[in-house]
C-alpha cells in the first residue's frame, strides 16, 4: 500500500537569493518540528524582491537656493542648519519666512521746526506713496494749526507729532519728537514701503497764506525692503502652482566666488532627491557667467555623482534698460540651466519690486510649473500650465520693470530666439503662459529644452537604480567567449524596469536596450549596455492649411 506523505510544503520565491533560501530552510525545519502532530497542510513562504518594481515618483521634489547675510537668516535656519525641507507655505511661515515685513527697515524723514509762527498759522503734511495694490496716492498725515499755548518750537513739534499719530490707523505713518532741542518731528513710514520713499520728494508741506511758522524738511531715507516677504512670495508662488510639492530651501552667506557649490550642498542634504532647483540672486546683476557656472557645478558634482537635476536662474536686471542687449544664450553650452527674466506686473510681485528696487522675477512660479509637470511635458503647454490665477502674473512684466505690452513683438521674438524664459499672452484665451522651456544651449542640441533634460535624467536614475545591484556580478559566457543569451536577457530586463514605467506614464514613446554579445568582457571587465530612447514630442508649432473649395 502506498504511504502518503504526512506533510507537503510548497515554497514560492521569485528569484530567491542566498539569504532567502537560508531563511526558507530554517522556516521549513521549524515548521516540521512545530507541526509534527498537526493536520497535514500546504504552507506558503513569501519571497521579496523578485518583481523589481520601478522607482516611486519624486519628480516634484525641488530646491530654492538663496544668498543672504548670516544675520538675516529666517528663524528656522542657522549657520549650522542652512537647508530645510518645506512642505507647504504654512510650513515656511512657521519657520520664520513671513509676509508681515517685520524684518524690513522703515524709511524716516523729518521736519525741524525753526519758528513756531503766529497763532492761526497752519501746515499740512502729505506723503506720496503706493498702497498694496500699487496705486500711487497722497497720504494725508494731518494739518497742524498754531494756537497760543504752542509758544516754543518744542511744543509745536509735539503737537504735530500728536496729529500724525492720531491718524496712524488710517495712513500707517508714525511720528516722534527728536532733536537736541526736541524741535524735530521724525516721521517713520510703514515698513512695507521698504526703499520706495528713499528717492524723490514724497513729503509735501503746505503752509497757510502768509504763515510765519517755518522749519527744515528732510525727505525720507534709510528704508530697506523685507527679505522674508520676497522669499515668502516665491515659496507661495511655488506651492500655488504645485500644492503637493516638496521644496528644499537653502540660505547661504554671500560667497567670495560665485561657483554655486551650494547647489551640491543642497542636493547632498536632500540625498540626491532634488530634481529641479531655483537659483535666485536678486541683488547680483544678471550674467551669463553665472549660468555657465551653475551648469558646470551640476554636471560635475551632481550629475557626475548620480544625482542629476536641472536649474532655473534669476538675477537682478533693474539696470538693463534695453532688453535687446541681452546675450544669446544659444551660444552657451549650459543645457542644465535656464534663465527666467519675467516678472509680475500688477500684483504682489510688482509691489515687492517697487518697494525693494530689486528684480523679483517669476522664478517661484516657474519652479512650481516644472515641479508640477511630467518630465516629458513642456511647461509652455497652454492647456495645462496657466501661470496666472487671475491676479498674480495676470499683468506681465520683465525683470527690469518693463511691461510686456510695451515690448514690440519683434523684440519678444528675439528674446525667445535667444532662449530666455518669460511669460506671454495669447489672443482668445485668458491667463499667462511660459513662452517655452528653453535651456542655455543651441536649439539644435538634443538637450535644448527642460523636458529633454528631465526625461533623460529620469531614465538615467531609473536604469542606475536597477543595474546597481548587479555591479561586480558574474557574467556567464558561451564557449566561444560571447555573452550567453541568459546573461543578455537578464541585463536587458533589469535595464527595462523603470523605462517600462516611463512609457506607461507617457514620459517616453519607446526605447530599445542593446547588448553586443561579442564584447570582450573578460579582458575589460566592462559590460556595455546601449539604450536608445524615443522621447515624447512637443507641438511647438501647429500649422493649419485652410481655404475655400467648390465642394467637399
């Protein structure tokens, strides 16, 4: 009589490694001992790692590099903690990047009373400034009328101060009595106005007819903008375009040499996860040398160490009155860097530009668009990337303050040909859109656009991650020294894992993995794998042939 086995065990593993095999044998022995008297059963032991799943998506992870004096760091950053991951605008605010202008320096002006005047004399004080909507208006700080009790310059100054402070809730200005003889009215502007009042003659004094009251007027000076408010603006714009983004924000001291090694510092801090970074140097005049330096730093120390990324660059352009004098970026060899030269012309960005005297640019919003986009998408795709919310970036300007509507079309075409990134309008559709995703390299380059670089960087990251476990692995050969079919099939399959996912995600059109079986791996110990990628195309121009006909 055939004796049936008391216990049948099936062990299913997908390409089990040595450690997994040892684990299964150990589990098998334990189960045999434990189940000696148990009912016969079929036991499954699950393996791990056989599927070779593709990488999780991290294309949205971005960086924002800033330079400032160490004494001006937001509260969440220190000289020993210069980089921090931010997950929302509220997160940035909780770390000291606020929009309350508290870190600004208020401008001050003064009126030194030299003659208390005659009873009945009046003096009215107004200041011409802009409100938060960029509307230029006259702020009435009040009118002082001389009375008999104000019989010294100190008492007159004190009375004027009281009148100004009584209206602070309306106009925002404050005053105090200063001077060695307490004869001077010092007027302090709202901090939000930054350096706006530093130039011109914004304070106006209007005396009554035949008044003898007199004094010396000193216009505003010393105002300085809020750094936090500008950083807050760009971070808010980033998250407006990409609410699910992750933003590594770095603050570094002004370097002696602008080699932009801080990009590598930030990328290393992020463990190589940053896919695109904004480099914002608002106080440094725009130069193509910076673009080349940024590119070289990325290629040498980030791409070269398997941490590829792309960069957006924005700098000060307030002194560039003629945009046609900008250099042709197509003459550079800096495909890893793009130059953003647009700016909001009617919202918060424009207000910050006027009150700081700096180029604010749209680098935050542009970074958000890149973070939001699939690696194969052009951020100029009209149906997907409207940069305006109806207010911000709805009026378009350039970083030198000129409005888009004041720039002739042939100059816009030239700037586009010169491969700058800026915002444009289209007839028939509301919103503001990026002109194109140019990089600082010739249009004939395979890497002329941001999506070209992001696509191949993602493919490289994916192939690297799937092939890395096979570094120093054995290569089985045929008797004639050629690679065996099994060896080639294995490496082809490993190379394909993440590329297949990119095709499923419409980030690639097709690809091919080629391994030459005749390569001499015994002599070189080098296995050459050739991968050809067919990218996703972009409809940069749509040509429609249209006309009348006698019949269809």
